[in-house]
């Protein structure tokens, strides 16, 4: 098991990775790791994640109150968002927040990452919905993120960025990389005329592979609010709401009499229009 100092060094290394990959600019982003039920390490506010050293890292309790911080450093103002994840997901050991270019572009455009276009994304990541906009450093963001926590391991934050969480820090960071890679592939395939999506049977086979692998976390392969014939990736967002697409598709509203094909067509038109391809 890593000691506390080693975890601080790992936080700094992950901070350098997200900075060097252009997932954050200036002092953006924040990282946290769970030490125990009431002790968490987190990055400080007002500091570039690319230039941290272990003495920068703060320790807080489950309320986000400072347990230990060196002079000149205080916890990120977004720690409330992290604490909400830990309180609702006891299986989570680390949380990463960043502003990766493509994923954040989708978040700004109000377009979720729900299209099944590559096996790795379907198996490891699942759907990535958009949590409604909240004012930074307030309780609005954690309140808006909370309803997605039982069903997903990553969300886009409307007009803000992305949030990922997992069993440990490396896994949480890898999810952030996967979100950004998925978003970039989806964007570039739109430019080339649109991605070829997997059908429902193909997605279900990929879900079964995930179940057989026993991967941790929450995923539509194991938890999907849509209990009908459709799966999370092919139901046009219906996995979260039977009356609208808010959880997975932002502002696209569903006709209760529409077929799955109708919903997909409506979403596609919205995506193409927002990308300027119509």
C-alpha cells in the first residue's frame, strides 16, 4: 500500500500529465484521492497542475474542511464536487476534474457522449451524460452531478469540462483520457460524414464482455434505468428518462410516440447542426 507521501507524488505526476496533454490551462482542474472515510488529499486552488510538488497537496475531511495545508495553500474551491462523489459512491478512491479540449467542446455544445462507435469506449467507459450547468465553487455543481453518480463513472459538466472517478487515481485519470479520446474520435468522424454506430445486438455483446471481465464501477452493462429492449447506447438517452433525453442528450426533447429511429434521427440532426455540418 502506498504511503501518504507517495500518493502526493502521484497526484503531482497526474497533474503534470493532464497539463502536458492540454487537458487544463493555467490553474484549471483539480484532483483528489481518498485516504480513509474522513481523510482526503486534494490539489490546491490557484496553482498550475503542471508544476506541483508534494508540499502543495492539502488534506481535508469529508466536509471539505482543512485538516492540513502548508502556508500559502488551500484546497480547491471545487472540493465540494469531489466530496459529493465520495459520499454517494463508497467504491470510489479518486476523482479527476479537467477541461480536455474535445470533451469540453461537447459539453459547451450540449452534446453528450453516448454514441456506440468503438468497442473500448463501450466496454470500459459507457455513456457520458451531461450534468446541468452549475456556478463554479457553489453547491450547484455537486447537486447537479449527484443524480448521475449511481449510473455512470464520468460526466461532462455543461459549459465547464469533465469529471471522472474510479477505484484509484490512475484509473480515474485513465477515464479522463478515455473521455477525451472518445470525444475527439466522435468529432472527427462527424467531419468525415458521421460515425457508423454499433447496433443494439453488438452493444449487448460488448456489455457481456465487460460483465465477464468483472470491471469495477457503474456501467449500463450492469445498471441501466431503461429496462426495455433498448440498451443505454442505443436508446437515444432513454436509459435515464422515459419522457425526455435530458440525462444523455441535453436539450433534445423526445416525442413519447417516437420510435428509436426517430430519436436517433433527431439527435443526429442536432449534433450535425451544432457542428456546422448541415
